[in-house]
C-alpha cells in the first residue's frame, strides 16, 4: 500500500504540476482566462478570479502531495478529486451544448473537447480516490528500489496523461487526412513550371 500511495502521488502530482505550470506565464494565463470566458459558464467579472483559483488550487494540491505527511497527502488527493469533478461538470455542460468548444483548463493543449476528456477525468478521479485510501492506510517499511520504481511509473503515466491530446491528434483517425506529406503524395509531385495534366491533354488534342 505504501508503494501504491507513492506512485499515485507522483502520477496525480505530475499531471497537476504540468497543468498549473502551463498557465503561469502571462500569455498562457491570458489564454486560459480567454478560454474560460468563451465557455460562458461564469459571468465575465468572475472569469479572472476563477482562473486564479484554479491555478492556486492546482499548485496547493501539488504541494500537499509532495509533503511527507500522509494526512496532508490525502488532503491533496481530495483536492485533486474535487477539481476534477468541477472540470468534468464543465465539460459535460459544454458537450451537451454542442459546437467546437476548446479549453486550456487541463494543460497547454487547446484541443476540442470530446467525451474522451470525461473518461480521462474519471480515471484521474478514481486514482485520486484510491490515493486517499492508500495514504490513510497503515504503511510498512520502505524499500528504496520499490520506491524508485513507484516514483518512475507514476511520473511516466502522469506525463502521458498530459499529452493525451497530442497523442490522439498524431495517431487518431483524422491524422492521415491532416498530413500534408500524404496530400502531396496523393496528388503527385509538382515541379516548378510543370503544366497540369488537364492542360497537357488540351495541348495534345489541339495539335491533332
């Protein structure tokens, strides 16, 4: 149970650390506020405050997950679960409205919101709930080899979650259609000054 709690600390902590850092720069935070405003879930006067609360909450839970106290880590997991439920509720409302809604609420990606984001958040909520239980359970002695393995596994999984949209855009069903290289191969090479095939056919018939 000790290694599970440690791995989940790194998993959830890395996810929210990258998410919060992606919103800290002036331009990044401005884009995050603009995405919240475009959602029209809150009055415009509350958008800036909501954006600040999200970033502060993410940084606070990361600090809690990094704390040596198991009770403080459990509070960090609980905060993560609460934020994820809020994010999921907002995504569900936007999906029900329809349209190409985009949000920078979760990392630097500005991909169009889709049902997969609800599934991702559900998995993270399950991880946070498991982390609360694992942090509250009795812990035995720690072996450093197991601790290093748990930390590495959690960090790698957390990093993969934050680039989910990039992976989908790269290997998803529409990736081939978006590839300019494939479009050039499909149309064939076009050398500078080369006449289109239709023009060549026209010239051939005109000579006859």
